[in-house]
């Protein structure tokens, strides 16, 4: 069986301003006549952009040749709750059915990565898949989480246990949304920028490191090109990397994620994905240095970059190192096949390994504890 997909990524500003043709064109690309469309909006976005539903209605009216708006935009609780509370994707599925969205119609979802994942799961399963247009509204979702071909919800205490691979109709990154993010959520996407730079682009890492303090101070011009480059690297990996549906055991974009996913869970999702990724990357960077692979000055520059961005490279959950190490097994099960973890030989030089030495993980935890001044209890752990 061989199937061809088109994966579209577009960058714009003010996607719902009536004179911006992008969304209408994206829908018009699906065939003649207006495309039926319904929209879901993250409650965190709706709170900051109270006229979003009205804007969408005005937009659809101005582009009635391309868009047939099925109903008013529907609000979805934002954040990880969207993936933990299964009534949310179930009621989204019911709404998609009620709006008579078919396989040739569109679900537009505007929100952070969690809402994109939950609504994406509903859209991918109603009628076995209707067309999904994502408008990611966080730095993390615009740089990383919103660009891929995965969706899902958390189940039975595990992240993303239920979900599908489904290529969205389009992803539209609208930079204007980032202005209303909290500092905490604005920061979150940059751990993924650091991650992808460490894997694929040493120059991007240098730029990220040199601008980290400006990004932390919410300098939009310093941030924009970093996010865009990260998005492009991520997107290219999916489109040209040869394994969009992750059939192989290796998942290089998941550098730092075996522990990140576990830490999120262990903290009951108090730690955001981007924050957990910063810690997970730091842990595997130190691990790579302890192995004698990554030079210590390079490791130091990565840790400093993350700190300058404002990340704390420590959390109490790290002290439960045995539980943390269970994350390795869960990661293997999630991917299938042999355990494959990416470490670094240098900046921009990833290397897969098939086992991690628990003693080295513990030493890496200890280093992070000392660095964060987490105190004698932490050091003893
Ligand atoms: N499918 C994938 O391939 C993939 C990849 C990476 C991450 N993810 C998932 O993405 C999720 C994390 O997403 P996230 O970091 O975008 O955070 P998030 O979706 O949890 O959103 C964080 C908070 O920001 C609010 N918010 C969103 N946009 C806003 C805006 N423009 N203005 C004001 N508030 C806004 C939300 O309501 C929420 O409270 C995790 O569940 C992670 O597993 C998925
Ligand atoms: Zn991630």
C-alpha cells in the first residue's frame, strides 16, 4: 500500500482578518464550491481574543465563495486538561457530527498543543477522519507540537496513549497569537527550539544561545526567526525524513523526551511540556557529557542557554529516579521495537543508543541538583 499525502505549513499574521486570503485559499484548494467549516477555540485563547468567534463569522461571510460556516466557534478548555478529560474529545466528536462535517469538510482548531491534540484526535476518528486545519497559538505548538502528523489524548496514566497518525489538511502559524501568551507559556516553545537545533543545526543553536536573554524578555523580533527556523526543521523532518508515521524504532525528534514525558506525568502535569523538555534535554546533555561524548564546555553552553531563557533545570520529581527510569520502558513500548534513545556527540551531532546506564542517569540528576542548588536532600537522592 502506498499513499500520498500533502502536508501544508503556512506562516501569516492576522489569519482571520477579512483581507487575509490564506485561510480561504487553503479551503478552496480542497475542491470547487464552498467548503463546510466548523471551528474549535482553546479557552485560553478565547479569553484573550474575545471577538475571535465574531471574526471568524465575518471572515466566512467575506469569503462565502470558499467557506460555508456550519456553526459558531466552540470553546474547549485549554491546557493538558483537554487531553486528560475524555469528555472533552467525546463532546467535540459529537459536535463534529452535529455540524454535519464530512470527510470533505473542515475542522479548524485554534489553540495550544493540548487542544490541537484532543480536537485532532476527534477530527481524525469521526468518519475515520475529516479534514483538519490547525492554527497553533503557542510558541511550542508553532515551533514543534502543532506541525506534525500526530494527535492524541492521555489515558490510563500515560501521555498520548490513545491517538492516531493523521496528516492535517494544513497548519497555519499566525504570529499575532503569541503576543497574549503568559511569560511561562511563551518560554515553553524555546526548549523545543533548543532541542531541534542540537539535533540538526549548530548555527541555529548559536543564534538561540546569543538571543536567549532577549527572548526571555519577550523581544518578538528576536524570537520570530528562531521559531520559524525550528518549525521548518521540524516540518522538513516529517516531510522528508522518510518515516512520518514513526514505523521505525528511532525517533530522533524526541531527544530529551523519554524523561520529559515521565516528569510531566509524575508532576500530575504541573510541569508544562516545554518545561519538562528543558529538564529532559539538560539531563541527556549532561549524560552525553558524562559518557565523554559531548565536550563539557558545549554542555555548559546548552545548560546556560536554557537557563538564560528562564528555565529551571530542576524539579523535585527527579529525586524519584527509579520511577523516572520507568519512563525508559514506557518510551520503548510507545515506539515499539528496541529501545532507541538519542544522545549527543556534539552540537548538531545526534547519536542513537539502545540502552541507558541507570548509574549515569543518577549522576546526571545529581549534577543538575548541584547546579540548581537544590540542597543536600537533593544531592543525597
Ligand atoms: N502531537 C504532537 O506531535 C505533539 C508534539 C509536541 C507536544 N505536543 C503536546 O502539546 C501539549 C503542550 O502544548 P502547549 O505547550 O502548546 O501548551 P498548552 O496547549 O497546554 O497551552 C498552555 C496554556 O496556554 C493557553 N493558551 C494557548 N494559546 C494562548 C494564547 N495565544 N494566548 C493566551 N493563552 C494561550 C492555553 O489555554 C493553556 O492554558 C502537550 O500535551 C504535548 O504533549 C504534541
Ligand atoms: Zn516535545
